[in-house]
C-alpha cells in the first residue's frame, strides 16, 4: 500500500458514484488529510444512498435523497466537502436524464445445464430491452464458469432486465481500490521448511495490476512444464510467459482508455509484482531496497506456478473486470485465488462481484484469499466479508524503519519513514512562512504544503516543514530538497516512502523543530538515510487494517485471521519508480510497502502450502486449518481484539497438520444464505441445481471455525451453535474441549469429548453461549485438544448495530 492507495479522490468518486463522477469530474488538488476525510464521507454517502434506493429506486429520488440525507451531517463533518456535494447534487438534479447509460453487471448464477449459447441468450435479452442498441450495449459475457454479462443500460432498462426470469441481481460496475526478506522467517516459516513434492503443481491466480515478467523472482530455472490440469493461456502483448509465469491475461471490459498505461498484463504500478512475488517468488539473495532490508527475498511457495489476471489499471479495479477474471481463472484450472482489492463499503453477497466470484470459485474447489481493507481502525470497516472466502487483516513484523533529522543545533529527532537518500545539510523553513502569494495562497495553505502553495524561490534546495503527509510531493515539485512532516496525523505504526528525503515527527517533536527555526537566522538540518531496528512488540495489528464486525452478517466473525502486512520487501516493477510520484527517479527491482494488500498474499501462500500437502481438501477445510492453528494474539496490544485479528496470527507450518477441520461445501453456504433471507428461486439459479431452503437454516449452524454472538441491545443473550469436525490427524484419537471465557460469558460444549477411530471420521457437537453483553465485546475461546493438536476457535459476544 502506497499513500495514494488510501484513496485518490478521482478514483473514489468514479469508483463509488460513477454517475456523479461522469457529470462533474473531481478535484485532484486535495491534501492527504482531506482525502481521508473525503473517503469517510463517501463511505457514509454510500450507506445513505443504498438505504434510500430501497425506498424508491429511481435516479431522481436517489439524488434528492442523497442530498437531503447527507448535507447536514457532512456540514458537521467537514464544511468544504458539503459545499462541493451541494453543487454536485444540484447539477445532477438539473440534468437528470432518463436516457443516460451506465455500466451494469447482470448476474445470472450458474451456467445452464442445457447445451446452448450463453452469449446468444445475453444478446437476446438485450435485444428485447434495448432494441437496436443491443450489439453496442453488450460489453462482455461471462460464460466459462458462471452466467452473466456486462452492458450499458439506462436505469429503466436495468430495471426491466432485473425482472427477467433467470436474473439473480443487476448492479452498477463500480471501481475497487488496491488495498519479503524477513516476514516468512518472522512467522516461523524458514526457507528450509518441509516442502511437498506437489507444490510445483499448485497454481495461484493473482488478480492485481499484472507483474513485471523480467523480475528475477519469476525466473523458471528448474521448473518443468505447467501441470496437465492447466487450461489457461498467455494472452497479452508485451509479455512473455515461462514455466513459472504460466498464464497472463488483462481485462478492460468497459473499454476505458488509460492515459499512461498500455493494455497488457505487464505491471507498470508495482503492486501486482509485489504481491505475486510474496506468494510464489523464487528465492533471491542479497535483495534490498537500495540497501534497506537486505536479505533473501522469497515467496511462501517458491515452487508454485503463477497465473496473472490484470484487473487494475490507473483508474482502479473495475467490478466487471474482477468478475471476468474469476470467470477465466476458474475455467483455467487455478487452485488458489489471491485478491488484494476491495471497495469502500460492503455490499450484499450477490451484489458484490468479489463475493460472487469467490462463491463460484468455492463451488469449483478454489479458495479465494481477500485483503480485509485499509479503512481501519474504524469499527465495521472491513468490506470483504463473505463466509466462503478468507479475509486477511494486516499486522507488523519485528522490523521497522526510522529516519532521523539532525538540526544545526545538533538536536536529533526521528520518525517512521523509509528514506533511501543520503543526508546532506540544507537550510530549513516552515511551510507556513513561505506561501506562494503570487498564486493567491496564504499560510493557511502552505503550512500543509498544498499543491503550488509554496513559493518556489523561498523553498529551493531547502528542507520544508509540512503539516500533511501529502506535502512532500508538492514540496518536491516546488524545488524543496527535503521535508519534515510534523503533526499527530496517524499512521505512526508503519513507514511510508517519499520521492525526496523525508521524516515524519509527532507534534511534540515538530514543535521543537519549529522553535529552532524561529530561534536562528540560519536554521539548517540534515535528513539521514533510514535505519532498521527490531520491533519487540510485533506482531500487532496495524492501525490501517480494516476492523470487524461484519456489517453484512454480524454473526460471522471477520476478519478471519491476520498476516504480515507492514514494511514488506518484495519484487517491484521496473516500469515505475519507488513511489510512482512525479519527480521520483528511483527505479528498483525490490520495494518496501505496507497494507492488507501485503498480508493477503502471505495468507494466499499459506493456503497454497497447505494445498500442496492436501490437494483434495476443500476450500473450507484449508481455511479452517489456517484459522484453528493461528497463533493467539494479545488483546492488550490490540484493543479491538478479534475484530482486529480474527482467529490470530497465521502459522503455515502448523496449518498442514491441524488435527481437526470444520469443513463446509456449497450446500452448507446455501443453507446459510437461506437463513439470511435469500429466496430459494434465486439460490437455485445461483447453484444451478435443486437447492432448497430448510426451515432450520440459521447463521449459527454454518460450520464456521469461529463463533460470534451479536445483540441489538445490551443485556442477556443466548445462542446455540451446531458444529461438525472432521478428523484429519491421527486415526485413533480423543479430543477434549477446553473453554476460556470471561465471567460475563458462559460456554457449554456437548459432548465435551470426541473420540475418533479413523481419519476422515466426522463428529458433531453443540456449543451454547449465554452472555451478558455491555458496551465492550466479550472474548473467549474453545480449544479441542488431543495433547498434540490444539484446534482453537475464538468466541465473541458483542452489541451490534
């Protein structure tokens, strides 16, 4: 995760409100702090808009409702944003056009069993609704692994198609955002860990920005031909596959023109190269980011194959493209899918392209590993929440980076950034003292180093003190030689890289620097190259990692677990620079970044590792093995407890031998969906069979490896969970139930012991939880143990909303 992945306003508006963005455009000259505030406001807008659309699903009503329902709270949140929203809403009302079109995804469930052309069906449906526009309206057909299509439709046409027989849902195609020398060793997963011979048969589908194929991490030395099950292709210009990178595709279903990026599977962003090499990169000795984090960079399953599906370009990651990649990857024969992408807020399962794609992947024996998101630490900020996918939070490793500034007075201060530049002494000024008055800026702007707000003649070859994390880019373009970001702006638990020498100081130290500047006529300083030190508190869940509870289904605990996602070194694209910002000239083969985008591929690799030992295990069994063997984490260090780290910190070595697993299949998830209010008719379309809803289907009966109890109000609540475990350990074995719970939570397990006579045998039990819920969540655990295996499940009771 780079700073721009927290949210470019252009991408946020176009991604979450495409109709709005298409009409008014966006303002790109917003400081970083405002971008964060804008994201939170847009999140709020999204919930309001969705709620209003349930009342009256017309464009005019949605616009009016959005305006009236949000202006008052947004004015309180931030007046500037409210001003922009007001005129945007007025413009939309004035130009409301029933004939305007947007890109919609029409989801039609499983492929039909009869032998006829799905593409012809889609064309005929559009012909019936759009008439002569049918051919130009159809943008893409999903026809390899599930049924659906993408089309340009008016609101009226969308509604007509939604009423057609065989249609499960119709929803806007929006834009999702992109959400290791040391990390694997830190997890207790050394380079010489035991490997299964079948690791080279495991194919990982990477849904991201593509990869840089020439990276040494992807060389195929020692690899034989791709596994016989592989049905994919290398279908991209300017891209050469090999026996490591066995497939490459890119998607642009909406035919959007990109400004600076070629249409190919080649990565010119860096993100996809980083995630792919974290999963399955070859071991590269003496890897570093310009001398920082030196060591052997490697993926978790270096013998596994990689299939590249490029779904993200400079404007974001289109929902339509995400589903197209799922459609292909399932049919191509991948074993695991890794997706470090997510939206701003969660959607119902069958209006969420990631949940839809992951469901059909599960149906075909493929586990989807998802990043939790970078919206934390706000409660309920996690967006990838389907129970059939693995949701991964991000936590620290025992390495952090600090950057010092030495002032002319010999005082030294330090803060968390990644600075590869060698320190030189330069004059230092406060941004507020050097506004660009010729362009109408005042100190109110220049203190934050907003774009063009600094006087170029006053900051040339000087270090500038800025009060915003976005300040360094504009300071560089104004001629500055370095930046001190000062203020309690958050994100102190990770280190960003900047395009010029930069350190980040808290408000207290920043004020000392400002006092020094005011105390002398010739203030100066030197920003030194970063140094590494051991983080003894690790692992802790990082502040940006999205938190539970699950806003779609409160009684499914999310995230599922956490994995390393802070200061991760991995391969990088040579088609960009360290930061990708204007003025940055550093082109590197390895880079250090942070995010749940980085933790997700660690979990993906762990899942692939388990798959290599147990190729017949279901996605749910693999997921259970990862969750129930995760290392416990400290609620003292992580106040959000299970809502931050789920079952705990991933431990791949233990996951290959979990003892017991909580298995589940398609019918289990269908029963769960019945209990969530999905009707049997739609579910039959989704599954393509005679799936029916039973009367006793509830969320508490889904065979999930964790237990969540929610209540709308404080007070007493009682829940009963039915669970079944499968013996995958020793044939003859006996397990005892051990419960740990606070005084406000009583947990009873019946039976409290399980005796197995064979591998593969299943035993069922009932867990009853009685809790007195107050303002704080209650945390407990159930551990099934045979003296060797500890099959651990968290139990959480809380007040939901």
